[in-house]
C-alpha cells in the first residue's frame, strides 16, 4: 500500500465517533487558539496606554521673568492631560504616593514647587536644572515602568526645549546687543583714528614748530648773549655819556652864569659885528669864485710886461754906445718885472693847483656867512636862547643819567634774559625730543587705532545680528537641535504585527507536537507488514503535514480578517508557512519515532531552545553567548527572519535562505525517520518492555 493511502487510513480513524472528530477539530484549532489568542492579547499595547491610571501632581508655584508670569508646571500639566499618553489623574502628593504604593496608580509624575523658577533661571546669572519627579512601583507592573521611562524622556525633552528657548533667546539678543555695541565701538574707533590722525599731524606740526623754535631759541640765546655784551658796552657808554653830560651841564651852567650878562648887554653889538662878518665872508666867497681867472690874467699880464720891459732893455741898453744912463735902473726894472711875473705865475699856479681847496674854502666862507648871519639874527636874544640851551643841556643830562641807569637795569635784565634764554633753548630742545617721541608714539597709535578699528569692524561683521524672526527660528533649533527623523523601512503598524513572525511558527510547532500525540509517527500496520521504511516515514508525515496546512489556513485567516494582520506578500507568506509546517512535522515525527515517549520531551525542549535563540523578541546579540552560538543552526531562527520579510516587506534573500534550510531540515528529518522505521521493524526486549511510557 502506498504512503498516501496509509496516511488517509490514519486520518480515517478520526471519523469513527464524536470524540475522535472533536479531537481532530481541536487539533486543527489548537495553533489558532495558541497563536491568535496570544497575539490578540497584546496586539497593540502601546495604543492602549491611555487606559493606564497615572497620578499627576502639579505643585509648581510659578515665577516672574522680566515682568512676565511663567507657569511651566501648568503648561506641562495641561499638555499631559490633553494627551493620550496615560490616563492622567490630578492628585495631591500624598494621594499619589499612596496610590503608587497600593497599586491604584501604576506611577506618578510630580512637578516640584520651584519648577518654573528653575526653568526661568536658565536665562539668569545662576541657571538651575528643573527636575520632574517620577515615582514607579515595579511590584505593580515592571513593563509600565519601562514604558514610562521612554514616555517621560520625551516629556523631559519637551520641557528642556521650552526652558532652553528662553536661554538661547537671551543669548541671541545678547549677540544683537554685542553686535550693535561693537559697531558703535568700531565707529568710535574710526573717529578715534581720525582724531589720532589729526593729533599725529598736530604732533608733526608741533615737532616742526619746535624745531624752528629750537633754531629761534638758539638764535635768541645767541642774540641775547650779544645784547648782553652790547648792553654792557651800552652801560659803560651810557655811564660815560652821563658823566660827559654831567660835566657839560656843569660847564655850561658855569659858563652860562658868566656869559649870560655879557650876551644880554652886548647882544646888539654882537649882531652887528656878525652881520659885517657875514657880508665880508660873502664878498670873499664871491671873489674866490673869480680868483683863478684873475690870477691867470694877472700872470699873463705880468709875464707880458716883463717880456716887454726886457725887450726894451735889450733895445736900449745892449750894444748901444754910449750907454744910456737909465739902463742900470731899467735893468733892475727888468729884473723886478721878471720876478713879479714869476710870482704872478707862481700865484696863478698855486691858485690853479688848489681850486679844490679854494672851493672848500668857499664852502667854509659860505658856512661862515650863514653862521654869522644866523648869529647876527639871533645875537639880540642870545641870552634868552642861552637859557633855553642851558635847560635843554640840563634836560639832556637828566635823560643821560636815566639812560645810564636804564642801561644798568637793561644789562641786569639781559643777564637774567640770557640765563632764561639758555634755559628756554634747553627746554625747547627737550620739548623737541619729546615732540619727536610723541610723533613716533602717535604713529604707532595711528597704526594701533587702525588695527583696532579694522578689528572691531571685522569683529562686528562676525558677530551675528539676529532679528526677531531669525532669532525665534534659531532659538527653536538651538533649544531642540537634534530631532529624530524616524524613517522606518517596512514599518510594522502595531505590536502584534511585529511579533507575528515569532508566534506563528511557535503555534505551528505546537500544532505538530500535539498532532503527533494523536497520530502515530510510524504506522504500526505498515511496520508489521514489512513495508518500505521511506513509505512508512511518509505515511506518518503526510497526515500531520496535511493537518498543518489546514492549521496554517485557519490561523492566517483569523489573524488577517479578525485581528487585522496585513501581509505585504500574503501568497508568499502562506506558501512559506506550508513549507514551515511540513518541516516542523518532519522534525517532530523523527523525534517521536526515534525516541518514543521521551521524544515528546525532546520536542518540547527543542521548542524552548528555538524560542530563546530565534531572536523573536529582543535581538539575539543581547542574549548570552550560548544562544548566539546555537542561533544560526535552528530552523525557527530562519523561519522568523523569512516571515519578517514576507509580512512587513524587504529583500527576499532571508526567505530563500530559510526555504533552503527548511527543505534541508525536512529531508534530513524524513531520512532519519525512515532509518528509525527500519530499526523499528526489528523487535527487541526494550520495545516490548520500555523503561518509560507516556
């Protein structure tokens, strides 16, 4: 008889009576109850958190910040009460403490009294951290405590972001203030640079002026030295003049005392005589003008008369016989005439040779004329003039005395001035050196002010100047700089969908395990008839595999239409699960066939080992090293990975790999079952009297 007929005969046994039928029905529904109920119980627990009672205690008293009222506790409480995070209950601190202790509330969240003040301090000088207090009681439920940590982390982050906004807003406002003040400082530095530039020019002008002043002070010093020397000479001279004027004054006063009576008595006669002298000098001056011509004429006439007389003498007296008695006298006349002619010519020559002196003499005669004429004019009142002259001489003497005294004072003053000029020259020299130093310092100051101005302008350009809108946007970013952009590839819509790849194979393994509690892994009739071991193995495997297919269809139908499980690849999921149930049936069959009653314990142990190493809940890397070691070698590991890709999506590499592993395990299990069937065809005492039977 072939294996399918043997399998059909095995299934027909369940049609004989109500109890077998009920057993078969229970067998078909067992994976459904096991898997569907399990998934249903926590299909979407995170969507039901609003059913968990939690105490909320708001003790915040608020705070005032820059004239505005801050009630951070009320803000957080209001948002939490309107959220669906938990079933929030406003309570007092005592009620919350008591409720968490006795299980009325799973946990409590307390906003402390100084929460707003601590939040506001973030923008002050001494910032503090605001603390929200969470009280949990793992004796009530451990998972709720774990969930609350995640939820309250988000609450804390939101509260921290709100507190940070005020802090960063003040920072950005400070940036704007610093930017404005730096720009003002830069403009002031520009003005300072301009002023220093002018001061530099002034320092240069001062240095140039002091250089000229140094030359002037040197010249002043030299000039005052000469003046001092000259003032000494002036003092000596003025003293001499004063002495002379004093002597003159004394002499004049003495003479005037003697002459004054004579002049007053004989003034008219002096005038007349002076007039005669004036006339005579005028006549003499006039004759001097014609003297050269007169002497020349006289010389010529004298020479002619001498020559004529000499000729007459020669005519009358030389060679004449008898001699004229008048000849001796005539000879004397000739001699006298020659002498007179020589004298006249000598006088003429003297006059001609001294015409310049004659002109000078004429000038003196003219002066004498003028002075004699003046004297003739003034002689009548010479006494009065003498008195006037005496007064003037006395005045001159008095002035000369004052000049002498002033010359002495001047000499003394110039001595002081000379010393002052020397000090001035030294001081101007030092001032010039200081001006040069000032000029150098001003040059460095100009350079420094330029760098200061440039640095301030560069600094102002680098300091941000945020407007309100820009400040708000930046404050928003800075207060919450990192946001989690959750891009979930092939996201599972709920908790149940995420765990379905873990519980579905668990249900199918349990279904195969229970099926072989009702169905023999090896057909006894076939064993007794000596049928082929492979035929026997397939005859024991096919009924359970067929039941597994029905179990799979029933389970997935309920999960999809009743619980709402959505599969990205529904047909592939069903086909893959049929391969899974076929493989699981082969493995469970071999364990039961090989080990008999003990095999059921091994099936259960293998199930536990697969559940703990498959990574169906937490990543297997978080498990101890042993589970990491056996993880790749167990079939459920590959089933879970394959179902995740088929249900939620993703690459099919793990699916094809899992199919290969399942086929390999299934074929190997069937081969081992066939080997066990062949061994079971040989009876032994152990088979007749087993040590343990279940």
